[in-house]
C-alpha cells in the first residue's frame, strides 16, 4: 500500500505529464483550441465550494514579467481578478493561498470558474490554487493544510422537504 507521500509524488508526476503532452490536454478540454508547441508548462487543479467549480492553471512566472508587488497575476474568466471580484474581502480570499506562501509574484494563474455566487467562487479558487501549489511543490502542503486551504468546505444549501415550507420550517400548527 502506497504511503501518502508516494501518492502525492505520483499526482505531481501525472500533472507534469498532462502539462507536457498536447494530446492528453485536448482530450481533457476539447472546448479549447490546440495548445501551441511553445506553450509553457503549467500545473492544473480543480477547486470546489458549494455549487461553484474552479479550474486552475498555475504557471511559473519568468523574472522578466513585471507586476505590482502587492497584487497577484490571476485572470478569472478572461478578466483580472480585481475586476471580477469587486469586494476587497473576496480578493483577499482568492490570493490567500499565495499570500500564505509569500509568493504573490512568483506565479501567474488562469482560472475558469462557473456556478454558485461570488463568495463560493472565490473560495473554490482558493481551494484549487492550494491544490495546484502542492502539485508544484509537495513541501507547501504543511502550511496550506494548517491554514485549512486544502479541505473542501462541504456546506451546501439543504434541500426542501415535502410538507415543509423550507428545508426545516414547518407550517404553523393549530390546536383546533
């Protein structure tokens, strides 16, 4: 039986193989066009929260890329993340995994997120970003796990039951 460390290393190797091969990538995401041969390597992960799903592609940035020191280079659905999330708290949630590792300027990420509301989308991006960072370097796992970024928050809205007004609210009871 493989240990957890071996499983993580196998996942990292699998992610690198997927990132390197063009054919596998087109099978995974056929809606996107062909990837250019000169495309740089990336690490890919999926984050989930409530009804939102975020697909993260994490690229290592070259030192020639210039950006402000206080902002990460993250694009969400072809927009800058600061334009997509107008609330400052949600911006902090999105970049919190990178802030925890003190590597805001070290990576650039492209995100495709769908479903749910803005808060759920921001937390799903954080979850996916943490998973992609672990594929990049296994040593990041300890800090991210301690911060709680690797645990998927399973809370979702409870379904409505028959005979009830909402999930648990009953109709008013009358004695007579």
